[in-house]
């Protein structure tokens, strides 16, 4: 009896997706911290353009 490679790959993908889903569902949510990054320059340019109108 042989196991096809496609079956093994499908099982590994299912486990990987389940692991990611579980980790994101149980992740600690910090409400005060939205993002540490500054806005992208194109976003800032757009905001400046809209402010001038």
C-alpha cells in the first residue's frame, strides 16, 4: 500500500492552516498599539493633497 505525495501535501497544508488559524484566534490583542510604522509616503502625499482642496 503506497501513500501518494499529493495526499501527504494536502494533510500538511490542512495542519498548517489550522495552526495559523489557532494562533491568530488565541493571539493577545493589544488595543493601544495599532501600528509602529509611519504612514507610507504616497498616503501622506494623498492626505496633503486632500487637505489643500
